[in-house]
C-alpha cells in the first residue's frame, strides 16, 4: 500500500470488490434452485454445506424447510402439479418408491448422458436405480435416478465410560446387548436400553427392523423377485419381536411405548441410557455441549445380530432426485449441485459441518481417526449390511399397520403372535387390493 493515498486505498478496495462480484457472477452459470427438505438431525449440516456451495460457486439455493410429514406431503402434491416449485427433492428411503412408481422423477442420464454416481458412494441397497418395466431397483437394467444425500441408518450408541467401568465390550449379538443392558440398568438413574417404541411415522417399526432382519425375518417372501407373499408372521419374526419385548421389559425404559425418536435422543444426551439404537444423523448432538451431558462418552457400533445371521440395519436414507415438472434450466442447475455434492471435497466439508457424508472414502479418511469422527468407521461398516424396508409405493399404508400393531405389542395391548398375525392380515389385504402377487403365512398360535 506504500504510496497510496487513503482515497486510493478505498478506490482499490472498491475495484477488488467489483472484480470479485463480477467473478462470482461469471461463475454463477446455472439457474437458482429450491430444495424442499425436512427439519431433521442432519439438516443443520446440510444447511451449512449449502452456504459453502453458494460461496464457492455463486449459484443460488433456497431451502424450503418443513417437518418430516409436511415435507413428504409437499413433495407428493407438487410432483403432481403442472408446474413444479421444487427443483431437487431429497426423497426418504422409506417413501421414494411411490415417486419412482409414479414416474415423477427424471433419470439423471437424460440431463447428462455421461453422469455417473461416484464409485465411492454406495447404492444404498440399489435404491438409486429404477427399472420402469419390472418396477424394481435393479442396478443392471435400471436407470440412475438420484444421488444419496444422507446415509441414515441406525447404529448402536453406547456409553463408553459405563462400559469401561463395568469391563464390558460393545455387543456383537443381541444376547450380548441384553447382558450389557441388564448389567448397566439402574433405573431411574440410568436405563440399560431405551427403544423407540412409539407409534408414529416409522417410529417403532424402524426401531424393530434391525431385529426382524437380523433374526432372519422378512416382510415379504422375495420382494425383488416379485413375490409379495406376506411373511411378517413367520417364526423368525416372532423370535425378533419376542426379543425386542424382552429387552424392553428386562432392561428398558418403563414407558417404551411412548418413546419416539426425539425422546430416545433426549435420553441419550441427558445420560439416562447406557444403550440405544438411533439413526446416525443424531451423532452431532452427542458432543454438543449446549445439548449433551455426555460429551465424549458415546461410542458407536454396528447394530447387533442373532447368532448365525448378519447385522441388518434398515435404510432411512435420503436420495436427491430431480422432478420432471420443472424447467430444464432448473433441472440442469439441480444436477450441477449433485455433481458438486458428490465430490470428495464437498463430502469432507459436509462431515465437518456436522452431517454424515455419503462417500465411503470420506467415512474411512483421517477424519475418522479423530475423537469427533469415531462414528464414521462404524457407519461405513454398517452401510455394507443396510437393507431397504420395502420398495412398494404402498409403504405409507404398510407402515401405518406396522407402527400400530408393534406399538400395541410394546404396550401389552396385544400378544406378540396376535400383533404379527394382525400385521400379516392387514398388509396382505393392502397388497391384494393393489394387485400384487401375494399370499400370507398361516397364523401363529
């Protein structure tokens, strides 16, 4: 600055600012977009990443934020309208089938024939693909429909300090978890295990599916092959529900039937439970001193399994998809965001912003070796086993049945066998009415 007058400095600074503004305008080569997104534990990190995207590219993104159910309703209504309002839809892994089946979403190769999902991003049980002819999520014959936005699966959250004091190891089997939970169960100070047993929008059903799948149970005989015989009342399913109820009774919260996701998270961060199975999206709250009394004391592990079976955490992820009913310039702008979003650099910043990244190489990077990244490798390991709960558009009806009957089993209003028989009967009726190849197992006695 030597030799410059004060006025000269101001003019030079103004010139730099003008040059920067022109540069940002030059970089902003795509139309503004709007993303409808739900207010969830991973939203804050996503919001921060959007700010980084806008700063790096000068592209404009507006977020329309709603509760989970409100977001889903907006998505359902607006994809059916003549002129779409939202340019990118993060579709939840439990409800994306109705959008694929309805033909509302645009295959990404129609915007860019060369676009591919980065090989470091898993396909989340192939839910990013859709074969319109067979109505299956087939990676060989299906088209790429979106890019995963959030890798939500449940992990076991456990108190490392309590485990260390009691000489315990993270459980591998459900029996291991029960033994640990019983040893650490000191109500009302600390519960051995808190479960998400409430009736809601995939509350108790989502909480129970890791048990169902890892005991060898299924909801349908062979969904990917088109056999929708209802098997939810199999002996394996009953063993899974019996164990779930036993865990609640012997080492759980006294009001398991009233514990939804928010209540389970609250029990964890206030130090009221030694164990819980919760979506990874909640991890950032564990070390937030403004929210957590257990900072640095929560460990993470892949959910347990029954002997002879593998872990099977259910998918609760989100896939970013582009609707057909918006102008092409905005579709291309949405694709530009997805291209940026799936890069290693963006995913690293996503993790640093507080949201779980979707790239396995980021999950296994040096970030995972830091105390604040201790959840990353368990998440990467868990994603290998993650399973889709269903791939039919009738999921919203099915989950209503599941949550009602499972909650009744948790609260003692129905015995386990009766609850499963009711589920089987009602899900079979839904599938039969919709015209699927279906049947059902004989009632449990």
